[in-house]
């Protein structure tokens, strides 16, 4: 067993103090803390009643320590290095399929087109029974996912249960799976193109440029760039994409950290290939980090109209460092600032007391900055869109149908009964087909839900009973409760349009996979429609940007 000694800890701390020039007090505190940690580790190893799992103890301690800093400073143990590779490259070794847990088993939720799962014949709705002879019953989705992943070229035996066909055996050879940064692009109307960007891995800029060039060949002159749900990735890829639309030598983002070497300015390095193309950028609460650099810099430079919801508000920069034994650590090393000088970071992680949750930057500390054309923007709150379109939550009924997998299971049944359907973007559930779905749902034993109004009324009743007022209002209460208590059949009719759209999205993915789902969702997307409206009204577009 290899264990760090006190001497090695102290020597390591001494080297740190020399390298970073800690103040005398900090050096003493560092040495003291490391020595105590070493003693605790040593005493546990020597005297704990059971044999300790030293590697697991160390990782738990490291994770707990980093948790006190921020959510983005992360230790990658050698066994989790695939997670790091997926984050930075979008690649992993596996079969190319999403899975979901239902009951005691995991199911294939969505195979990727052209990847081993789909090529081998796996379908959404297949229940994963065993992998290489090992039962997957009561295994977590993480355990099942780990069993499906592995080096490119390795093979395994998979048994799935397909409804109506019983158990089916597959031998699947894993491949290198690359999650696409751009899962879909296409023409919306006439001269308007659309590009959906899901992540910022090492190929993001190249993929966006390729999509734009292909759309330009189809006659595109205006662009909707969709960053909704994009949690970010590599900063440099965002800078490259900004460069497609703004002139050379333009400051895109500046980083400032405690270590002077991290104070950097990133500028565009090339002449843009679409400098005058009217541009709309879509964001929401899931747009973060590199997405906010891209949207924020284009907004600050008055180069695009930003539409949607306020973004997440992550203004922190991370860098990954190699450690021994194949592990890595990702550390927050700086904050970033868009061209106007603002930092979008919403939460303060550093000033919180031990165990407290991070809090938003106080309103009194927010500052106003100005875009190139003089439009006011604020820091500390993410990227606020130029045109806000609030996200409409699903009805409680539609959410319940999704959570309890009624939508998913019916789509599996539908796909088994219908070999083909209309093309993505044109497919619609007919009234007769919706009636069949209603009958299916009504027959499910766990089809039960309550409305928010019903829950609020019942809480009011409890309060009124405690205060002795309920007898006086019981008649009115019962009348109101009758009106808000859900009638399953009534509500299935009331929310038919919303439920139909969700069901259509799930069904379309069974035939046309991820690209088909993206194309289908565009048809009823109010944010995309607003983007089209702005691009088709040049006067309004220029007024927003003060051009």
C-alpha cells in the first residue's frame, strides 16, 4: 500500500508556498492543515475497526473540499476520465443511445442514428435485461450506462425484452461516439436559416461554420442561432464563432483571475465570412458559460438581436490540470468579462458561510454598462434578452404523462403498429389517433394527478379547520373543490393541443431520431417564430440594435 507521509505532504506544501508566493500566515495555515489531514488519514489507516478503502476515502475528502468552493471546481479520478473526455470532446466509447429507468429496469430511450445501437436494431422502448450475462435488474442508470460504455472495437452480448416479441439477443461492437455540437440545421422560411448549437466542444466552431456555409448554398441570407439549453464548454470555440460575424481584432472576452497569468484578452483573429448577415440569437435559463460569452459579446457589439429568457449567469472560467496516476482537476481560475466590461456571474460562491447556499449578487451592487451603440446592459444577472419571451410551463397533466412514462410507452406502442409516418415537420396526430391515446391513458392504473389549485384549496381547508372557520365556509369550499378537482377525460380534452405536440415529438424520434425531433419542435416554437418576425422586419431589427 502506498501512502503519502507527513514529510511528503510538508515538502509538497513547501513547494507550493515557493511557487505561488503565499504570505507567511497562509503558508503556516497550509502546512498545518496538510499535516493534520495526514495524521487523520494515518490514524484511520492504522486504527479504524474495519479495513479502510483508502482510495475511496481520499476521493470523498477531495470532493467534499472542492464542494466548499464552487460547483465547477471538480476532481476527475482516473476511473471517471471518460466524463472529462465527454465534456471536452463530446466523445465516448459506447453504443450511442440514451437510456432511462422505469421500474426495476433501464430502457433504451433514444438510439442515435447510424450508431451501433441503431445499426444493430435496438429500438426505443427495449428493456435492457442483461449485459454479458449479468442481470441489469435493479441497477441504476449509471451502472447500466457504465456497462454499455467501453473502448472502441470491444463487443458484448446484450439481451433486451421487446414488447410483443419477448427477449432478443444482440452482439454489439462499441464505437467512438461523438455527440454532435450541431444536432440540426435547416431553412426556416425563404432566406432565413436556423442552426441549433448544443455544446462547445473542440469541433463546435467548425460545425457551425459548415452548417452556415451549407445553408448559404441554399440561399440563406439571415440566420437564427439557437443556444437554448446549451450549458457551454470551451471558451475559445465561442470566440471563433463570434469571429464569423464581427471584424478582425475585435475584443470578444477578457478573463481576470487572482494569478496574473490568467488575465487574458481574447480577440477575433480572422476576417469574418458573414459580417453583414442579419442575426438573431436565442437563449434561455439553460444557456450558460460559453453560450453567454457568445450571446453577450454579440449583444455588446450590437451584432445580433437576442431573444428568449435571461440566461443562467455563469461568468467563471475553468482550466484543467493533469495530476498523477491519470487523474485531472478542473479549477475555476478567473471571471470573464464581455466587451462592454460586464461580468454575468449571478451567484457569489466565495463569500458564503460554511454550508450556506450561494446567493445572488445584491441588486445594490449591480452596475450598468453600455453596448457599442449605447444600449444599457447590466452585470450580475446573466444575459438579459433584447426581447423577452417567457417560457410556458407544461400543464400539470402533460408533465405527469411525461414523468410517469405514458407518453414514452404509447409512442413505443404506436411505432410498433405503424411502420411509417409523415416526414418530420409535417407529422400530426389525427383526432382519431388522439382518441386512441386518450383511451390508452384512461386505462392505466397509475393515471392520477392533482391540480395546483386543488392542493391550495386543501391546504386552505386545513388552516380553516385549525382556526375553527371551516364550518362557516364548507359549502363554498365544496363548490370550489368540485370545479378544480381534475376530471381525467375533461382535462385530456382541455390540454389536447399541448399533449398532442409532446406526443408527436416522442413519436417522430422513433422514425427520424434526433434530427427529426428538432425539426418537429420548430413548427410550434414561439421563440423561433419571434426570431423570424424580427428578421422579416428590418426596420424593427435596426431599431432594437440602434443601427
